[in-house]
């Protein structure tokens, strides 16, 4: 990645940072979808320079990264964020500094509380039928293996597929994981601007961190 454009979110007393991240990231996602490649991948990636900040873990800044300046010019993120112009400061496109570290941001699929409880109950029913134990006792045992609550930061997003399919709005949490990697790797990103998930760390895609 050779060029980047930095955005700073500007919350106020009426619009908090979490709500602002949802609105702005949704627009960026739509922009990346419109400019995607034929393989449904994005040449433009996203970085979170304040990842891990106290309060809201993603901080207030994000960076759009690209191998070519022209790609960011074509994306024209200012146009996509026109309605939110009072709540975001967008800098001009700049070359990436010569000395940087490499970091990977990828989506982490984490089951929600409702889904976890439904699956636990289903397992308890099957276990009870098999062993003759009560459902309550089976649930009590399964509780010991309940997945721990994730501490990863997330952004609430609207599912475009659901909206296109039946016109309904369905939100889901986009959990974002950060992994520092010793050297730049791959260049395969999805339309959330995140690395494509891979089973091996050496196949993950990175962006500059500075």
C-alpha cells in the first residue's frame, strides 16, 4: 500500500461515537462495493490507527489505503460522506511514510448471546433424550462451556443482502480483530476493507501502521 487518506470522526453531544462509526462505515462499505473487482474483492483497505483506545476501542480515526493514488481519487470518499460532512474531517490523499510496521485487520465471526443460548438449549434437549437426564441438568453442565463474551471492538452494520431480498433492515455486529505481522503480506481485502479471513497467518493481508 503506497497511498492513504485519513478520516477523523467528530461526535458531539447529540451524536455519539458508536452511532457515528455505524453511519460512516456503512457508507464506506457501500463505496467499496461499488468499486469492487470482479472477484468481489477490494483494492482499497482500511486501517484503524487508534485501535485499542479507551472508551470506544476503534478510536476516532480510520485510514483508507490503496496501492495507487488514482484508486482513492476514483473512490471519492468525500462524495459518499457528503450528508455526514459536519461529523467527519477528511484529509487529502498522502503517500504512506517510508518506515512503517504491518498490521492486519480482519472480521471475526462471533455468535451472539441469543444464538448461543438457542444452540445450548438444542444440545441440552438432545443430551437429555440420550441420557435420560433432565434438560435443566444438561443446561447446567453446558453452561460450563459457554463461550466467553468477546472484548473485540465492533461496528453495527446493516445487512444489504437482507434489505435487497425482502426490504427489511437487519443489523449485525462487525467484529474487528487486529494482528501485528512482521512484514507486509498479500493484498486481498473484502468490501469492508478488511483482510480476507485465512486459516494460516502467513496468508493474511496487511496495511501500514504508523
